[in-house]
């Protein structure tokens, strides 16, 4: 009897543990941002599929550590000193790696991450929180279950296109006059095992940003193979009313020439009727990978697109225009000096609409906006973000042409940008950071390139070549930030062999020796001998020792 009693107690204890596990699992899954209730049902039906999907999801996320680090740094431009304040979403939530987008809605920055989870950053409380809306209808769970088994041509050689580009949300837009949010994203078609670019809208309560209804699908593209979202475009532009514009990439489908085929959605910019599901029209065609789309104050629809090797473009969309891809491009193949075309010589656009501007070499353009309410020195210019170049580009237009393009080094892959009501420029980076860019008014009032750097530095002509802050590939000299106690020739700058051969760290004595006779200090140094007096050298060295130190001004 005692044995029987013990066994029955063991059974009850085991049953309670199992029941507790199931209840905790169901509750956790129900609240999980990515998988929700469908994951619970998947676990019940197929535990193997569930854990397979969970492993896939972990591979696609950044870990989070709840640190909530906030940092500030400076950047310089020709006309304005800039200050950049940083906030990182993945410090608080397990955010999907790469991609995603932002939109400004009142005093909030709305964020969609790569896998379609929605958040907002409150500009008044400086805090992140998830948006209280139903999961985006991208069929993510079915995609994650099938993702590891995708093989052969359906994967379009993911080793070369990289797994990070398989599946993504492309853009988010706030339709302010309609109190709706629109999201462009990859939607998995489980029947075909392929993806489609979809656009869905959802009404929200603009005071709480909670859903006031459910998602409504308003556009769906032709299907394409997983692994080609890298060339998906997906940017939206809206200026009020019942029309939403969407840019679509060619998804690497160059044979047949889909971007030139008006019977497909690939390589097009389209206008979608928000009030009539499935009603849209083609505005223009001939695009490879349009990553930027915006309306200017004058009503022009402006785009950026990524070309192949060379050939990134900025242009204006007009109804019926044809930008020529893949028949023509400003770029070439990555491994050759030509492009497969008989229409025009490589790098020529004969017979097709020409862009306003092109970047050669490519910078991997992303979003474009027209700057307003930032500063009179910049207002009315275009600001283009870039991925590969890790920079902003400020373009001054004059009479329908680009007068100049200024590169502003940021040092991170910039996926999207927008402006808040007070004019602050907000950047979204591939490492889940929001960068808030504003004018350093104190430094501008001083009219000095570096506050506190000292007259000796200005009088010595140091800033003719050198700078403070991050060094970028276009700088004629290395940074002067954090100079002392750092290894000689350790900045991200192509130093002379003689300077690279020097051992040790910069000290006041070594710097004074270098300024006295640079070529004697390091044979072959490009630094000229200025003939400074010992007193001038002492003043310059002391000024550099007292200059403000800039985080990130050095690459060890």
C-alpha cells in the first residue's frame, strides 16, 4: 500500500509539473512578439517544427542586455557642426538583425524591424515600447518552419546574397490625415514556397498608438524566390489623400527583363489606391533596387536606387518615365568592365530617362528626404542616407540640377531617415540604433570648428588637413581627437610607411619632436615642415592636450 501511495504521489507531482510547463509555455508564447498564439498551436501539432522555427528566429535576432546605453558624439559638415545622440532598440527588446524602417508620428518615432515587429520611441519620455497592434500578416511562422529546408534554385544561392537578406519588412509610413500606419513587407506564400511584397494598413488611436482595427491588405506583388529581398526596394511615399506610392525592385530577375515588362510588378514605382483593394497603376519602370522615395514640398516624387558596381542614382519620377534597367546602367558587372547590353556603351543611358545625379563608385543609397526646419543653411537641400558608405550625403539643387554633394561621415550603415516636427533628423541603422542629428548651436555661435581647441591650433593651420572626430576615407589627415597615449599611426588613415614603422604612443615630447621636423621623425612622412618656433610648438601641443576628447575618433 505504501509503494502504491508513493507511485500515485509521483504521478500527481509529474502531472502538476507538466501542467505548469504547458501553462507557462502557452502564456509565454501568447505574449511573444514574433510567434504569438500560432506558435503555441504549432507546438501542439508539431514540436519539431516549433523548435526548428525558434532556432531560425534566434539566428535572425540581436541579443539584448537591458543596458540602455545612451551616447552622444559630434560630426562635422561644411556649413554646420552636428551633434548625434544615440538610442539602441536592441538594448531593450530582442530585435531582428538588419533592415527595418522608421516613420515620425507626432512626438513618436515608429519603428518596424526586419521581421515585422512594431515599436515606438516616445520623444517626450525617451523610452521605447512595443506598439499594441496585431502581428503583421507576413506569415512569418510558416516561413520560419520552412526556411531551413529551402534548397536549390529556390534559395538563389543564399551564400552569396547572405542569409540576412532572406525575409524583411521594407518600410513604415504614418498616414497622418487618415490615422493609419502602412507597412511594406515580405509576405510568405506557403502554397508556392515564395514571397510577395505586400502593403497593409491598420487604423490606430493616435493618442495611445493602439490598434483601432485590424490589418487591411491593399497591395500584393508578383511572387519571387526567398533570398532575393536584397533587391526588393519596398520604399513608400505619401503626401496625404487616398494615394500611396511604392517602389519595387527587380529581385535579381534579369532574364527575362522584368523591370522593362509592364505586365510584372518588378522594377516599378506604382501608385496604390488606399480606398480600393488591389487598385493600383504603374508610374514608371526600369529600376534595379529603389531604396529611397519621398515627396518634396513642391510635390516632386524623388527616388534613389542602387545600381550594380557603380550607378547608384537620384532621380525624379514622372508618369511614364523609364530609367532603363537592365538595358542600361551607369554601372558595370562586379567582375567585369562592361554591362550586357546592345542599347548603349557601358555607363551610357542613351534613349532612357537620365537621373539627376549618380554615384560612382556606389555608396549603397537608402532613403532620401528634403530637409526642412533644420537650419537655413541646409533647408531645401536633399539628404540621402547610405549603407556601404556609412554616411549622409547633402545635395544642393539649383535649377533642376545637383550643384554639389557633401559627404558627412557617420560610421554606421544607415537604413532609413526622417525628420521630427522640430527639425531633428532621425537615422535608423542596421545595428538597431536611432541616431538623432541636430545642430550644435553652442559651437555654431562660437563659429569654431572645435570648441576649446585653442587659438594655437587655428593659428598653426592644423585644421586645414586635420579634424576632430571620426576619420573617414575622404579626410586629408588623421583625427586629432584622443591623440595622447594612443599608438602612433593608429587612426583609420593611410599613414606613410615611415610613420607606421614608429613604435610607442604619442606623448607631448614625441609630438613636439614630430612637429619640429616631421621627415626626421618618420622618414617619408607627408607632413611638411612648417618652421614653427619652439614656443608655437609648445602652444600647439598644450592646446591638443586640452582639446575635448571625441568618442569614436580613433580606430585601434
